[in-house]
């Protein structure tokens, strides 16, 4: 074993000495062999003005000057005539493989190119060209660009101080010249790691950098690339960039920095294109599988449609994501925030939109999600978005405000004709103006979760205000309102169960539970119902100010409300039970028609005025009962002036009668 190690050491030492003192000092004698190897590997005619050899640490290398790659003599290619110069390298350095001595041939391992002028272009055929050859087209025979193959076979390729000319026959702008271009390509067991840095024209950006981890494979004469590309650009001018890249029409201008992660797989795109060619789907060639972009822009201008006003954004920052799905896509944002020049500010918010299988209504699906969405800002921005005028009009009428958090809406079918849906959401301090028959609400906080068959909800609101102009004469205000329940939707009706509704304000505190139902407008029983549905509720008041009771009686009981407001002065309600059952249209159920409404309240120290011209019963204690359009007051104690009042019953049989009759016993 010892002697084997000695022999191997002596052999390696002999190799190093031979290479150092025999091969490299006379490397000019190997110029033909080296040039021949490069020419054979690249598939092109190669020449070099000079060659030198040397050492870099323990690594031997060769250096060639003024290396020129030309199309091979006798080429019959229509696009690449024989002798056409494809690439000129002022200086090319390559490390020699230690295997050169073992096999008796010169082999290169790391290639270092200094100061080359490179040209990359996209032709009208949609193909990308380098050194005169299309990189993403199928090549056969002489048209196969083996030079690129040879470069990618090296363990390492480095390009310094290069110049790159980019020409795009699809864009109206002139060719772009990138300077101080550096490229590093490393081959490993997993694929290729590629790094690029360059200085673009100053009117476009300050600096761009790119890193890619790709698996490159050649199949049927084409290069397939799979992996991730990371790119950064600083001080980018999107208005100038529009002349050279197919940016979205909506983005008119903007200056700032961006970072992008791009997942690509052009083998998938080719398979999709093959499917499209077969007539199964109109799938465009698109190697991009996913994009994530971090942006920080100023002075941005966007116009989402010719029919809407341009949106001038002072600052736009956040993350935008796109992902290609099976027959669809998802696009969204994370912590996206902006401020317009007019002062409208959107705090950091998340959005997403997913659409799939849109070719057929029966298979089409979609989903919208959002969190941290300020509805006031969205409403203010609607004039800049390509939405129908009636939607903008509705938004202006109702002026929704509040925060939407952790919310989603998913559906099947087309959005204008939904077949099924699923909803989940959380709202905080929601506000909507009353308009016509639609009630207004302010300070609503709650959650909802369900689908087209039913679901559940919770309410946990502070400083809630309900504006019900068709039901109540003035808005109702509550310091707190809590509730939970569920709803169900059948073929012909909507039903809502309130398991518990608790409310409180300085006037009153109480709770109730019950059920609401209504036939669907397009259901088979819609004509059976005259109004907005039916209620069946029972509850109790835990406390109340007696003189405030009238404020909580609906417009349907206006006459009762007016009498109570006139008759009751001061005092408190110790407790009360109330119930309502029947169609809302028939309220207040005259003589019990269509339903029943009843309140029985225990009162204390109430000042009660029986009728005009009568003395006021002071500090009355007893029970007040309202039933449909009738009223009964059972006073247990009280006083007229300083005289004590015994048990007294006051009754109005029917407030709907004109005039109504008051009886006292």
C-alpha cells in the first residue's frame, strides 16, 4: 500500500513537471490542436491571433487573443453563409484539464472571456438569436449551434467587461446597448447556475442583476429550461422601458426599484403549444410558470382603460404575484400600498384573483380573496377602474366604508351568472349609506361563512348605528350589539335563525332570539308574499328609560308611538318581555290580523299623563302592555299631586280607530 502511494505521488509529480516545463512553455506548438478542439466542439471555423500559457496557482491555463468564430466553409445554410463572422472575442482564457496528460490531448475546463461584444436579438419569427443562431428553435444538421452547446458543457464560463447589443424586431425602440456586462455560468450535478450583471442605457435603469438556477436539457434539437430566475433593477424608468418591452398597456410611467423571481419551464409550454396545435385549446407559448415581483415605485401613472381617467400614484410599493394554473391563472398582491397624488391612501393590503376553465360555464371557477382592504379607498378609486357605470353609480349612492379582513368569495360558472358560490369574510367598522328602501348601517363588525345553501354569521359591533327610514323614524344607535346565527337557502325561500341578539345603549339593554324568512323573488312561491318576509322573535329588556320607549317603536305603530311619547314622562323600565310573530307587511297586526305583537313592561317611578287636561300620575309603578294596536296600563301605585293613587287600569282598545277611546278604571 505504501509503495502504491509512492508510485501515484511520483506519477502526479511527473505530470505537473511535464506540464509546467514542457507543455506550457511550448504551448504555441499546440495552438493548432487547441483551435481544432474549440472548432470541433463549437461546430464553427475558429482562428486566433496568438496563444500563451501559464499558471494560476496550481491551475495551468492557456490564453488566446482575437479569437474569431465563423460559419464553417461549405455551409449550405440559407441563413448563415460560409465564412460569416458570428462572434469575435478579444481575449479568451481557459484552464487546462489535468486529464490532458492522461489522454494525450488538450482539454479545456474553465473558459474566461474578456471584453467581447455580444449580440442577442429577437426576430419577427419570435425566436431568440445568439451568434447568428436561434436558441429556442429546433436545429438539424448545419443549423445546430454547437458553440452554445460547447459553452454550456464547460464546468465554468466567465465573461468580463463585455458589451451586449439587444435588438427586438417586435418593439419600436432602437437597439439597446448594455455595458460593463459580467456573466458567470457554473455547471454542477443539478444543472447550471447563471449570474449576470450589466449597466443598461441610463434612460432605462441604473443597474440590473440576474441570477438563475436552471436545468438545461436539449431535446429534439431544442433547449428546454426549467428553474428559477431572480432579477433586480434599480432606478428603472418604465415610461422609457415601454419602447423596448411589452409592458402592460395600463402602466404608462413610473420610476423605481424592483426584484423579481420567475419560475420557467418551456418544456411545459411546448407541450401546451402542441395541445393547442391539435385543436384542443388555444394555449399561447408561454414558458413562465410563476412570477413574484417586489416593487417600490414613485411618480407612477396608470390608465386601466381608455374610458376611465388616468391614475396618478405618488408611491406604489408591495409584492405582486402571478402563477399559471391548469387552464387558468392566479394573480394577487401582498402588503400592496399606494398613495395617489390626490391624497387617496391605500394601507398595506392583500388581494388575489383566480380564474380557471373559463371556456365553459359549467366548468368555469373563480375566487377573489382580500385582507386589509379599505372599502372607502376602493370606492374612491372606482372612477379609475374599468367597471360598469351602474356599479360606480351604486357605489357613489351607498358610499361603503370599512375594513375587509380575511375574506374570500369563490364561485363556479361565469361571474355574471353564478351557479354556486362560497363566501367567508370578516368586516370591521363597515358603513353604508341608507338609500331608498335599502337601510344604512355604521360601525358594523362581524363575520360570515357559508355557501349558496346556507351558512353562519357573527356580529360583534361597537358604536353601531342602524338607519331604517322605512321602518323607524330615526336611526337607532347602540354602544354594543352582539349576535350569532345561521341562514339557509332552499329552492323557494331564505331563512335566518338568530340564536341570540344582545344590544345595549344608554336608553336600553336587552336581548332576543328568533327567526326570519322570506320567499325568493324568483322562487315558485314569491307571489304568496306581500312584503319583505316574516318574523318570529321573542326577547326581553333588562333595563330601559321609560320615556325612550317610543324611539324604538316602528313606523307601523306610529299612533301608539305618538301616544306613549306624549303620555310617558320619566321613570324606568325594570324589565320587559316582547314578542313578534307574523308578516312584516301586516305590522302592527290590527285586531290580530296577519300576526301578533306584544310588549309587557314592568315600570317604576313613571310620570304618566292619561289624556289632555288630566293631571299627571306621578311616580307610577306597575305594568304597561302593548298588544298589536291596543294598550293597557296597570298601575299599582302612584300619586296625583300629593294624593296617593290606588290600583288603576288604563286601556286603549285600538289606536287605529279614529278617534281612539281611552278608558280608566
